[in-house]
C-alpha cells in the first residue's frame, strides 16, 4: 500500500471533503463539484485510490455533464504504482479496478455502494452466504475464525485498500470467516446483483474477479495443507485452476465405501466423519477429518474403490480436484508424489488394522 501522507495533510483532505459535502447539501452544486474534484486529485496523487474513489462517487452524483467526472477519471487513472510492484501487487492494491478501460471503470464506480460501520460491528459473518465483496476506504478491521471448540480466533487484520468477501461472491460458498470493525470504517460495496450485471455487460470484470478469487484460493490452499507448498509456483497456479470450491451441508456423503474414487479433497472448513461400513450396514468410525486434511487419494492411486465412507459432520467447505486431473497435476512432481504415496500407505495400514481388530472383536462376542 502507498506510504501514508502526513497526518495533517490527511486531516486537511477530510475536512475539505466534509466542506464539499456541506456545500452539496446546501445546494451550492458548482462549488461542491469543484471542491470534490480537488480532493479526488489530491488523494489520487498520493496513491490513496479507495479514498479518491469514495469522493469520486459524491462528485458523480452532482456532476450531471459539467465535465468534472472526466477530469476526476483522468486523475484516478494516473494513480502511481509502487516501485517494483508486480501485476499481482497492483491487483491486490486496486482489486476489481485493475486493468479496466475507462468506460468499464466508470460503470463500476457508478454502481458501487458505500457503507459506514461502527467499531465492534460485524460486517460479514462466518458460515453465512456471501452476497457482496468490500474494499476498505478507511478504518481497521480484524478477521475472526472459530476454532473446533467454538472459541473465536483473530487470524488477520485489514486496513485501507484491503478487500474481502470475493471468494464467497464468486464461488457462492459460505463465508469462511467473520470480519469485525475495530474502528469506524467506510467501505465500498459490490453486491452480487451489481456484480453479475457488470460481468454480463463487461466480461473483463468477471475475468478480473476470477483472478482475485484464484489468488485468494491459492492462499487458502497453502494455508490448509503443507502438501501443496511442495509444488512450484507455476504448478500451484495450474492446480488452483483445477480445484473447485464446494459447500456441503451436514450429513452429505462425499465418498462412499465400495464406490469408485471421485477425486482428491481438501477440507477447508468444518469436520468430516470417516467410517468403515460392515456387511450388515453398521459403521465403525475412524478418526474424524479436520480442517486442512486431504482425502480421497487412496482410491485414486490404486485406481480402485473407496476404502471408507466420508460424511460431513458439520456444514463444510471443501476443495475438490476431479480424478482426471489428479495424475497430471500432482503425480508428476516427485516430492508431492512421494508425500501422497506415504499418506496413502499410512491410511491403508490404518484401514487394514481397523478391519482386523473389528473382525477379531466380532468373533470374540
């Protein structure tokens, strides 16, 4: 993120913005437009794109053909990029706005909502459906996830220019975490209806959102399992393109013992039960799957049937890699192949031991 301007400059710009707001409310439109344009230019020149965009929206509502909008757009497009930053850095700094032409950029800005939240207010809640993404104009928030025992845990903090909510917006999966305001915050909001309308009218918007989504998905994948950290960066990108994010309610059977293997699974959120199914249909439980666990590999490696039933114990979010992509994306890497075979061997031995113990116990009854 660009370096902060001096505190007195920051305060002065906010005071000038509020003065423009007051002029607009009083009906002094021409003067308000002029003040808004000055503030947009100042924020943009300092690299404070989200603040500039927020003020630009106020200007847009008043301009009505006065020409200030085009001048403000020129200032926004001249936002300096930090020396040495990459395309990914730029994408993270200006998420949905990067790489778009002016007409599309203007379409997005005119549809963004603005939201102000108070300290302590929950902006998005873990487990709920996601219907919007947000960019922080100013303020500080923290990201909270609930551990298996139900205790909340702060996993990240975000500030001006950061964004969140795009994974649920693009994938339609439940929110993976809650986001709570530490301070009073102003947010730019892009909800699902506006996003889908923009994506239909301007396909490049959907492409940019997909890039953001894939970048965040890769982060979650690496956090969930160290297995994928063994891959090269280019291999990780290919893998992320092949994985699908799926949300499943409690009680969903993901793999069924005796059926052909469907693919490789990574448990991002929730818990899954693993069961050996006897001939009479009764079940013997294995240790449950927890967040970050990988499963489904045994049937893929042996090109055979699933050796245990996996069923969700809670609502779960799972990454799924279909079996037809498993060999070419994972088994071509020596380190990953060895780790997967080791994991499969451990599970095979565990399965064999459990069946043997269960058979012996039934005979002694």
